[in-house]
C-alpha cells in the first residue's frame, strides 16, 4: 500500500518510538528522508556519532560504503540500509584494482616499503582494509590536508585512492607535485600519486559556469567541494568539505550572493536566498536519491517483524584492517 509522505512520517515516528533503532541520514539525502533522521551529517561524522549511540539498530540512509564504515567502527551494532546504493566513486576501485595501482608504483621503482597509502572515506571496506594492512589510513575531504601532512613526515610516496581530484587539489594547496596513474607521468617524481577515480556529480561544474555567475553578479562568491576538478577549485573563492561549506555559507552576510558547487539537495537546504547552484544541470546524486520515505518505513517495519532487510556484514579480516585504517585517521 502506498501512503502519502505525511502518513509515512507518522508511521515512521511510531516505529521509531517502539524500536531500538536510530535513523541516520546523510546531507545528500532528499529532504523528506533527511528530515526523519535522528542523526544527520557527512559520512565520517555519522559513523563516529553512531558509535556512541545506544540503539541496537542503525538504519542508515546513504550509500553502501557509509553503512560499512558504521559496521567497521561498531561491529556489535546491527546496520541496515533502506537501499544499499552504490557510490559511483567508491565502485571505481576494488581490491584487485588497488593491487594493480600498487604494482604501477612498483614498476616505477617505488617499493612497498616506500609507499604510504591513503584512501578517501568514499571507498569500500575492502579497499580500506588493503590500505590499513599496508600501514596506511583513511581521510575525509575535511581532514585530507592534515592527514597527508602527517603522512609525508614518514618520507614516503603517497598513494591516494580513489579520488584523483581531491588528491590533486590537496597537492596544489600544499605546493606538492602530483600525478594520476596512467597519465604518462613518471610516478617516481611525484609526492602524491593518485588513482584515476572521481565523483560524477562534482564533475558537472565547469569554468563556464563560474564565468557565467561572475559576469551576472560581479560581487558573487564561488564555493565548491574539493571533489571538483582542480581547475574549478583554482577558480573559486572557497574550497571545502560538506561541513566546511555549510559553515562558510551560514556565516556569510544575508545579502552576499554565493554560487555553490556540490550536491543539489544539500545546497537547496542551506539558506532561502542569494544561494545559487553552480550548474545549469541539476547536480543531484542519483544513488543518494534512491532512498525514499517508503523505503525507510519498510525497513523499520521489517525490523519490527523480526526480519531485518539489507543488513550490512563485513568479514572479520576486512573489519579488522579497515578499522585500523579508520582509527589511524581518528588518532590524528
């Protein structure tokens, strides 16, 4: 049976009262799903906050790697997802492709002992485990510069997976040399060697978009996420993670116009006026938008009936090494 959104919200609230469950929603979720979240935020923030939550179940509204991160940090929790949606970037690299990237560095004369891998949190538990087992760690878009600064003290080459844009943007900020595996560069000459992955949503923003807004509003500010292409970040006034973008824009004077280059749903909730989407195409993440209120309700109903659906499981070895990679980051 199909219900209206208001009816679904009522049913969801009733089940939340009855069950030992915390509903978690990422910033990129559609509004009606975001609004039923008990905990909201970006991916790492959600994993850390749920670790301290007492509920038996975590119902995670996001994409698959995020649910895995919760399970890795809190293995005793039961993590379910209304939709186990695939992040396009995270699906660009698996364990075998990670091994191939390491081999590419080896073929350039860089031994494993001289490689320190760092994986963006937008990666599978399998890849995080591979990184952890090699002595590496995880980073987020908010702390990538801090993590890479600490990592470089070991005097090793940084293998950065899977997002080439984040890796290159951090390298540019730090005055370091970077390259992308397969671009014809001599890998041994770079400080940060990036895997060729990217976020399809953040590739929608162009220099033409920036030029359009600067011509239309000469005093406008351009604020973008570091998953955007380096050329876009270089032409912007502010580059920051999801949480950093929210803080930056909320602190602007109400009359200050700003065009934002990140996912539509989040930007649309920021403030009622003088905030623009930096694209003529709606930059909406298709996988983040797979989850509906109906899905949330049905997932709660399945828990109530004692038949949880879409439960996230991570094998013991993967859990061990992925957790080590995450905890190395948290320790910094």
